[in-house]
C-alpha cells in the first residue's frame, strides 16, 4: 500500500488547519463595536469607516506576510524573522507577549463560547456562566494534556463548518436584503465622531489576531520552500477574504437587525436568527461553540510548544517544559488553566473584558514583524534583490501595525492594555534570569530547542533526484573489484547508467585490464581512467553523482575526505548478504546538527524506492536523550510522506551505536554525513568527521557518506 502523506497539500487544507481563530472573529467583534456606537451616539456615520479601515489594514499586513512566508519557511514566522533581524532581546519580548496572547486567546474564545451557549439557553446568570466557563477551561486543559490528537481531529472540521457558516450568512443576507456595503464617510473623522471611529477600528482589529498562524504553518505544507510559502499565503487569503466579506456584507445587516442593548443574546446570534431559517441558525450556534472550543485548545497547545522551545533554549527552568507520559508539556497548561479560571472568577465571562488586551499584544508582535521585514527588504534593496515598491509597501504595513498598536494602547489603556506595561517586563526579567542562571545553550542545544518547538518547526524533506549516474572506482587490485559489482547493482536498483574508473598510472597491462572489464561487464558509460587527484572533478564533469568504492581500496578514505559526490563504500569482505544490499533497511546517523541533515533528501530517495529508514541519534555532549527523541520525532514526521520510518535514540558513542545497530537489526546500509556536530567549519582541519572515520574499519555492511557541501 502506498504511503499516505500527512503534509498539507494545498491552500484549502491549510485554511482548515489554521483558520479557526481568524475565521471565528466575526462571531464576537461586532458586539463591542455596536455597543460603542450606541454609547458614542455616532450611529451609522461611524459604522462603515472603521470597517473599511480594517479592510485596508488586513490587505497591507497580508502582503507583508507574503514576504515573511517566503523568507522564513521553517514555520517560525514573524518570531523567527524578528530573531534573525533583531537578536536576543526580540526573542524575550516576543516570548513574553506570545505567552500572554495564548492565554488571552483561551479567555476570549471561551468567553465568546459561553455567550453563544447563553444565547440559546436563555436566562443564564452571571455565576452559571462563570461555572460553565471554568468547567470548560478545566476540560480543555485535561484534553490538551493528554496529547493533541483529539483537538486536531476537531479543529479542521470545525473551521470548515465556520467558513461555510460565514458564506451561508453572506449569501442569505444578499438574497434577503441585496448587496449593501458599509459607507465610508469623512464625517467619521470629525471631532465629534473621531473617538468612536478609532475606538471601533480598535475593537474590530481583533479579527487579525490569528494572522500569524499561517506563517507558522508554512513548514507543514509539501513542496519546495517557495511552493510552501505560496500555499500558506493562499490559505491566508481564503480565510481573511471570508472574514472581510462577512464584515462588509453581513456587517450592515447586523447594524440594522440587531439590538446591541440586549444582554441575553449576542448581536451575531440575533442576526443569524433573522437571516437564516431556524435549523440553520441553531446549527450555526453549534458550529460557533465547537470552533471556539477548538481555538482555546489550540492556544493551550501553542503554550505547550512555546514552553518546550524556551526550556531547551534556557529561558525557563527544565521542569516547566518537562514532557508527561503523553509527550506534551503539561505544567504550562495547568498554569494557564488556573490563571484563566481565576480571571473568569474575578472579571466575568464577557469577551469585551479581554478584547483590549487580546488585540494590543498582537499588534505589538505584528509591528515588530513589520520593522524586521523592512530591515530585511532594505538590505535586499541594497544588493538588488528587493524592489522599491516592496520596501514602500512593507514600510506602510509596519507603520499601520505600529500605529494600530499605539492606538489600541491609547484607546484601551485603562480598560486593560496597561497590563502589558507590567506583564511584559516581568516576563522579560524571568527569561533573562533563567538565561543567566542556566547559561546560553550551545549551538546544538539552541538549534534543537527551536526545532522541537512551534517556534522552529522542522522543514518537510523533499526526495532528491539523485542518483543520475554511478561510477565504480577500482585501482586494478582484485579486492577493489567489489566496486564494479556494487556500481552495477546500484545502477540496476535505481535504473540509471553506470561506468567504471581505473585510478593509477597507465601502462600496457592496465590498458589490457580496462579492456577485459569493459568486455566482461558492459558498463553503459564505459571504463574511464583518471588520476586520483582528478577523479572527483572529472567524474562530476562526466555527470556521475555517486561513486562506489570497495572498503579495501587504498584511496577510499582519501576519496571520502575530498570527493564532492556521495561515496558508497561496499564491504567486499562482508557476508554475502551484506556485500551488495537490496537497500531495504537503511540506518541514518543524526546528531541534531544542520550538516548531519544533509543526508535527509537522499534518505528520502531510498525510501521512495521502498527502503525503511531507521533514524539513530545518540545522546552526547549537549543533547539529552529527551531532546534528541523529540528532534528525531520531528525528522521522522518530515520523512514519513516518503515511506516507513523508525526511531532509535540511545546508546553510547555514535560510531559504536551505529555499528551495533547495523549488526543487531541487521541493516543493508548506513548513511552518514561527512561531518556532523563539528560541521563544515572545521572541514579544512578535519576533512572527514570522526564517525565516518571509525565506521570505515568497524562497520560490517555498506556505508554511504554524503559530503556536507553536496
């Protein structure tokens, strides 16, 4: 049976996977907006203008994120870009605000959910609402701490349902009332209406709180980085266009049909009841409840992953990000459940109570992303890779988001936005304290911490087109002739042309030997003669992207140290079954370094041919077993679209563990990079890493060495 890919295939799947938060925003933003209009006495004059201002804001920010998605394809989105452009201080501010935002997403989602329940229950008083909110909070926390499977199953269908609900409302509104768009009026900026106009703009901006999730989803799509960025932007457009069309078409109907003074039923439910038939209206309420519950669960999962990343980067104590038996960090969610419950008990369950804080932090993050984008584009403008129009447009987005953040803080400072002035410095101080106490992580620790958190999702692996032609390398000795059969075997396995090369000084007997080989084996590309020093460049020029040598070849190690092509070392003296393997089971050595991951596209190529990949990671030095297991799980998820993957984490000594695993399993082939943790930075001093050096003499099966520059 063909392997089923779990990667997102296109923009529609991405919209369903990540659009729950922004798609649900029309369910709760109109109530606070209309109540402000009534209180300010501005009426219809200040209704349409804020909506059009929000439409313009979404447009410029979405275009900015098109650049972010292309620049940062690993899933870290705006936070990753800010880190790259601004450094460590941005990480701590970003983490502090993100933790607050996850908690506020939980609060707003459940508060809006309770409102929807109360719309249908009728007569639900303050304490019953609070009790329901606290009960659902505990339930969500318990489910999330038992792993993401349940929430993941609900999230996609719920988002599809809410998108369908919004379009149904749009069509029903047009059918009943015709198409009436909000009016943009300059009178909204008069001294009488200005406060209401900007106040309404601030309240409606809450619909942008989920926009960053699409940049975080980039790594979850299949295809090249450019294709993934394009699909993620398509998902963003699908959801945000749906939200904006709802605002523009259904918004005027809400203004005309709903009574914002009613406290028993939300304005959105009032409009649904008048525009949709009764069964559809009640179904719409159920859809709203489910999607808001899913948004709360997703925010708790986000906090879990944030804690994992901060733990491995030494910003929080290790026990705070400790995984439970369900492989998730449960303590952050327990803390979140307690905090959310306390907020409901102290401040009630009206979503407007939390909306000011909800939008304020998001726009600080969007502003940081905007200025990081401007910095990147200005640098690109200097080296000719960015257009002046892109710089101007992104600068406009940065100004809009920064201005919106300032406006929110001015408008809603006394309503709760002041809390950021207290909470962010506290978070910054806590992160700084633990960073100083634990010390900066090593390169591998920091990289692994990013990769296993949502801050740096692992990038999906595309199978390499390699190999296109294989060259067996002999030196005229009988022992080296194992490479000839090895090359022929590889050529048959991959259905590619093959050739032979004889290294050494030419003479009459060597020419006779070459003729015998050509006559007996019939290599499609013939038998060539190269000097050892010129073998690698000339082989590359001839189109050979894989060299095969016998382990007994005297120059085998030198080739592994200098060759620009992957080198397959066949073990001519091994047991018959290990000399020319069928590539059914391949062991892959990974240590968490980016250079060791050079092998992954080639591993995927073997998997496409039916091989099972066994990922082996050995805890040494900087990397703990828990960290490596989480990392290996991420790598396995990236490889799963290509075939079967197994994980083995443990052992002592990378080379020793690989040898033992290959013997005990047994394996057909061991694949390693020429350098791992040490990396290519020291390749001039150490042409071949310590692991492949030891495998040369200790391994009892074939080995494939991938140069880190390949």
